[in-house]
C-alpha cells in the first residue's frame, strides 16, 4: 500500500523505516511545518495516512484526509476533545479512522491488565492508587494520552475514584496522575496501589519507538478496505 506520513518527527521516521521494510511505499511525507501540502492533489493515489503531529493540528489534518476519502491512522494525543466528532463523521459519512493513544502492543495488553487489577482492588478499600508517567522532554502534552487511558480504565472499575487530576489530589476520590519529563525516555507508565502494609505496582517501559511504529503500521494494514472507527482492541482482538 502507498502511505502518506503526516508528521516527520522521530515517530514519522520510524514509521517510514518499518513501512518500507514491510514492503509498503511512501507516497508523500508532510512535516508539521508544511501542512499546507496536505491537499487533495498531493493525496492522490494514497491508500492510508498515518498522522503523528501536534494537538493543535491533528483534527484539521484528519478532516482534510477524510475530504479526500483517505483512511487515517492517528497517534497524536492531546486533541481528543474532538474525537467524538470524528467518530460521528465515520459513522454518518462512511470514513475510516483508527485511533490509539499508544500503538505499542505491550501497552495495550497492559491496558487490559490494568482494568482487571482495578476491578479486583475495588473490593479492598485500604489501597489507594496513583498513575505515574515519564516521557522525553520534547513531549508536548502532560499527562500523556496513555496515562489518561490508564486512568480511565481505573475509574471505570473502581467505585471510590471519580475523576483523574494532575499532580495532586484535593479530594479523596481524586485519582492522581504524576507526569515527569526527562531526557530521551520513550515512555514509562506505572500504576501503583499502596496501603499501610504493602504496595502493588504494574509497569510498562518502552525500550524505543520501534514498538509504536510497528503498531501504527499494523493498524494501517488492518483498516485497508474497511470503513468505521477502530482501536487497538479491534486489531488485537481484545
């Protein structure tokens, strides 16, 4: 298939490398500084677009691809206040969209483990819970989209927590997400349950960005010929 890469940072370069290794071709590369090139003419003969840009441009990039009937795989976080609008367009206009806050296969298995653990500890009120995430200093959003997804999984399965908050709890039912920005860390996420007697911790630590690129390319392969809204749960059959 012929891929348009929208966003040519570190992730875009990893996606290009892996896509070529898997026998695909790159039809066009559009970096965040030349988004004006995202036009119907330049998207001609493109099979799928993979979008990793910035929170302030992601939604418009997706709509431009939809206007040319190009399926989109999106990994940009920090814009999902408009995600329901995109899903609605997919349902009403027959567009194709795949979204994940994290394309690592391991992280998405971690999501499932996280919800299972939360449902168990829901029965043991002695444990408090917090989420911690660490990323490289260039990451624009905090908390990360992955951390928010982890927090949402806890909230759906733990009655004593009602909302997530950044850095510090003001109320007992707040779920704290602590964010750290250090060096070149690809991504580390922890869920920590702690009582006065012990601590239970699950952790996912990304070694590099290749796992994210692999998941994004798999997602592009998966949606080819399909219509609708898809997530990693569809791809991994979770």
